[in-house]
């Protein structure tokens, strides 16, 4: 069982759990695992404490004889794109992605650009907790940190080559970009302009404290952005999380569309653009039924994975496929890379929109209508084993309950389904409910919150 890493690296409140001391030791553990002389690319998002943690991490890596290349502030998918060619043994990014502002994190990416698998993380943990670091002798400590300042520009250019700029330029969609006050602001507006969009911006000034909104791009957190879409008459809006691996879209009617709905549209579009790809899409158990209901009639099979982008990425890499879709706004376009990529999602949406004689609201209205609610509650005082037992007693006879991960389960009934699981990135219990009836969804969510709180 992992003691340090969660589903997306190591995360904690800055200067409480996630301290310079931890970053230093973790840097030494990572460097020991990959070995002396290993080339390691590092970067960070705009969060408070990022510079402090990055410097400590770099010191730990250097102490093991690693050769460190620093990319500065940039989106996580930009760093992954630079890593996937195999030039580096790994990359490490200081980010807590969508977590609240007080959090920060450290995530390790393998040489193929995808997050380390669990077995490698466990080996790094073993080194970390045992303190058995392979430190370089004094005469081997000769490498300065090397700056890599061209990564964002190469990443932007790579995305622009994968869409039809001529058609986008002719329609010239007006797009509102919400950069979350972080590193998506450094790439997405430039990409949108380069491919032919008319761009308006909100929350694109870097703000380490995320004072404009919470980093998680939920419907609640995007109310102001949705209002701005309506105010300026944008064709659609896009909002990132703290490191821009997610993209949540807002249609021309000001409705926030969650990632599984936009992902269903983008996957169908990607299937047409890449006819030779195996006709399969991967998505976690937490995704809406809309994905399968929309794609199945198009001859596209939907395979479900454990929750976590790494499971979607590794399934695509191993088996091939059209795309990976996450309800949280992650979309994986393997023609570009095998990881979720918010700026790439924006480019694909502009491409799709510009080839349709419809508004973005009309495009989303073509999807099957499901009503989904999601929330999270603090984990304190919740006994998961006892909760599962009580859930079986209450709901077991009305449908099917299946374990989808060690501490998560999904109930499927006749008129609704719900999922309850511990988060792998923060100390909360995540709850999701879906039905084709809005009243049922709302009622079941309130019922679950009361029941879990007992």
C-alpha cells in the first residue's frame, strides 16, 4: 500500500505536509531510483510555494548525480510532451493540479510522458522511507542546472499542426479562455490565436494564491466565467485547472459542460480525423453514460477503466484507440500524446466547432440528456468499510454494487447510478449521481449526503 504517492503524485498543504525537507528527500529518492547521470526535466505551475519546493527538489536530484534541466513555469502537458520522446529519464513537475490553493504537489513522469506506474512509485517510496540514497561523491557534483526555454513554443507549434487552421480562421470563433490564474494562461491563448480564433481572456494573470477562483473547474467555480461567455457573446469558453491538463467547456448558452460530455463530442470528431485508429475509447467508471450512448451508434466501443488518468493513458498506449475521456475535463488525444491535455482539447474543440454549421449549444444539445451532480465531503470520521456495509444493506437489493477500486464503489440501478470513493488527491470522499431525470438526481444526491453523514 502506498504511503506517499496518491493517484497523481505526492500532494499536501504547502509547508505543512509538503515541506522543503520532503521535496529534498523525495528528490534524492527519485535521483537514486533513476541513477547517476540520468537526465531529469523539471518544471512547475504558478502555485504559492512552487519555487521553494522546486529548488529543494533540484538539490536532491543534483545530490544523486542527476543532470537537471529546468523548464520553468509551464502546463503539465507541455512538460510531458517534451519528455515523451525519451530524451529524459523522467520529468518532475511541482503542481497540485486542481487541488485547493493551499496545496502543492510533486508528480513524476516516466520517459514516455505518462505518469509513473504504481510499481515504480512504490520503489521510490521504499528508497524515500529507508533513507538509502545513492549520493554522488564530491568530484562527480559538477553539473549546473540547464535552462530549457523553448519547451512551451515547441508544444504550442505541435498542437497547431494537428487542426485545420484554414477552416478555423474562416469561421473565426470567439473564444473566452479562463486560465485559472496559472500556467494554462501561458499556452492556451497563444494556441487559440495561432489556429485562427478570436480570443478573449479571463483569469490569465498568474496568481500564486488563485484569488480569482478555486483551481478545480467545476460548475460552481465557473459561474463568473459562464456569465462572461454570455456577456461577450462568445461561441464557447474554456477553463483550465491549475496545471492545464484539464479543459472544461462552456457553451454559447452559458452552460458549463462537464468533461465526459465534451469528451464524447471530441472523441467522435477524433474518430473521423483518424479513421485508422482502433475504434475504441477509454474512460473511467466515474464517467457519464452519455459517452457510451453517444459513441456506440457510431461503431465506437467504450472500455471502462479504474479512476485516474494513468489507467486511461496506459490502456490507450497498450491497446491503441481513438481517445481517452475523463468526466473531470481530461481528454487524451493519442495522435498528440498519451496524456490528458487541456490546450490540445481547446484546439480540437475549435476544429470541431468550425466544421459544424451550429452553435456550440446546439452541438451539445445533440448529446443524450443526463443529469449529473457531484460533490465532495471531508473524510474525517468516515469509516469506509462500515459505509460499504451500510450501502449494501440499503441499496443492494435495488441494483448492483461493484468495487471499482480499493476504496471506491459504484451502484447501478434501473433509473440512476451513483459512485462513492475516496479521493486520491485530497482528504475527501467524492460522490457522483446521474439519472435521465433531474429530480431523481437531485433527490438521490441529498439522500446520499444524509446517509453518509449518519
